[in-house]
C-alpha cells in the first residue's frame, strides 16, 4: 500500500500548488482573447459580473474568463456586454467620456499612475461602484478585490483620469448628495479629493467612507445590541466591509488579543433593543453572512 501511495504525493503537491496560478508567469499568454458577448450593456449586468468575479486570481496578460490583470478585467467586463475597449489601461484611458472625480457613477473606469518615475503614465485601472468603492484586479492581493478611494491615501494620490462608457440612463442611480464637496481639484494634481471639515468626529468620519448620512443617523442608536458578522484573525476582507456599507448598515470593529493573535470582531449596529437587532439580523443573514448572530455588549 505504501508503494502505491508514494508516487501520488508529488502529484498531490503539484495539484495543490496549482490552485493559485503564478501572477507573473514566465511565458505569459499575450494573444488577446475577445470575450463572448453574453449581456446587454446595463448596470444590472455589470453588478452580476462584479459579484461573480470577486476573488478571481490576478495573472499578468490575462483577460478572463477566470483570471485577469487589471486592464484585462475591465476589458472583459465591458466586452461581455458588447462594448469594445482597448486591451491595455493606458489606451482605455483615451476613449470614452472624460469626467471629473465628482461626477463618478457606477460602471465608470478610474485610472491610476503608480510608477514613481512616470507620475502621469497610466499603469492601473479599476471600475467605480459608488460611495468611494471600486473593484480591480490587484497586483498586491493578487486577485480581484474591492478598495475604497475615501479610505486609501495611495489611490487618492495616484488617480489621474476618469472615463464613462455606459449611457447616463444605464449607469448609477441619481444621488441626492454629492460624494465630493467643494470645487474638484484637477486629477493631475496631488490630493485631488478635497479635505473635509467633517472628519473631526467619528460619525462624520464614517460618512466619509461612503454610507449615506441619513442612514447613519437612523442607525446611530447608542444601544448595546449588535449583529455580529464574524471574528477574524487580522482585518476583515474589504469585500465584506463593502457589502455591509452597500446595504446601508453602520459597522464597528472591536479588536482584542487572544493567544498572542489579534482578533477583530466585525459588528453591525448598535441597536437599543434586541427586537431591532433581530430585524436587521434577518437582512444580514439573507444578503451578507448567513452565520451572523446577535451580540450584546455592555
């Protein structure tokens, strides 16, 4: 029996190592694969693809359907709706309707210059989702992730161009309040996002990361009941935070040490009564985390 199993060990190790592809293969596949058109060009179809493709591995020179580099990801999203874009980020940044950061809506592409030696050369692209959030194939995380312009000084600093490819009617629903306040700064300058006076208080700071002010006021109850989404070693995934803010919930992270490791509890709330928390729990289990539960913290 041992003689039979031993030859299988190298094969098993090879299989396990192959679960996550090399992000920078020695022989990249440079042949461009045009995506099959499977959707009409609408926001709802973009949303469907964004949800399906989160966590897909980053691989240089790939444009899907299962692995992507940054421009390959946006090329695939729009190509799947029959909208042809150039394959690389610097060329994608030359087409479409140029808009200011203040005008960003769901589906717009945002372009970054991340090379210190060439501060205006476009090297990265993502797709805007609203409230500061965008999705992109990250070279750091080596997968498709969510990031937030409001909470990332790096992305704020390196944003250069914003472009729109969907018609106004099929893009983001109209907002009642502006994300950026004051006159927008030209994207070519550093610190394009205007400083906000509201950042002094914790509640205003929460508004800054993208939750509508009205929803925050409704949920800021100073109670002791929370919906606990989970406990994590290290920070919760940005994709989970994104889902919570998109659903309009106020979240809180409590950090403590256990066994020498930093543990983070991700909570939604607070709520004055258990009944209030239970009504929210049903929504959270249905759309965010099926294992969420009520936690009372005093």
